[in-house]
């Protein structure tokens, strides 16, 4: 059930906490709220809206329970973010010598990065930092890649001449 937020309006006036004491006995007293002035009655608290809040909390909690995540750090730097549906592998080294000439079979030079967590139905994105972006383009690296069970393949139109350090995002597992 989608949560629908409500607008709660504050009660406004003067002496809002002033009460009239009446029908006092030795064991009981009735207190009747009697402010000197009410300029805005505000939103009444009602069981329907309170139950919607409760259900919204339950729904959010159930979603959060199903989406666990972990973050790996080294010396205070995030090196990996992993969740149920996606994860990021930080600072992956792609040496110029690691590219394979697959021009005759697939039409490109390829670099395969292996990680057992990558599934065949995932999608991947290789993120070069801004400084390396122009160099990667000049090296022929294209923003197309494929995922396979256990690896992601990065393509280049030519043999890259430079080494790169990239972040690889894997999603849709």
C-alpha cells in the first residue's frame, strides 16, 4: 500500500492549555479545555490517520529489511558499496596491457573484469573520473559493456595506450 501523507495543522490561539475545573468530588474532577481564544482549530487526531502512519512505518520497515547494504572502507576511504540489488567496486585497475584483441570475433578490444557476484542478468557501468574521461575516449574506450555470469566486459575500438583506475557499478542483480 502506498503511503499518502496528510497535512497536519497546528492548533493556534491564546491560553491553549487553560482548563476549567468542574464537578469536583473527593476523588474526581472534570477538566474542560477552555482557551481564551482559538484562531486555528488545527487538525484533529483520529484513529484512521494514526493507523495509516503505523502501516506506513510497517511498509517502510519491511522494505528496509529486504534491502541490506554493506560498505567496505580502507583507511577511511569507501572501496566498495554492496546492496541486494546493486554494488559498486571502487578503484579497479585496468592496465593497458590487460586488453585482449577480439576485433576478429567481436569487433573490439576487450577487457574482462571478474567478480563472482556479477550475474548474467545484471547491468554494468564503468565510471572513469573526469581527468581520465577524455583520455579514455581518445583511447577508443566506449560506454558499452556487457555482464556475464562472473564478469563484466569493457570494449574499446583500439588497443588502449593508458592504464586506468575506474569504479564499476553493477545493478539489477
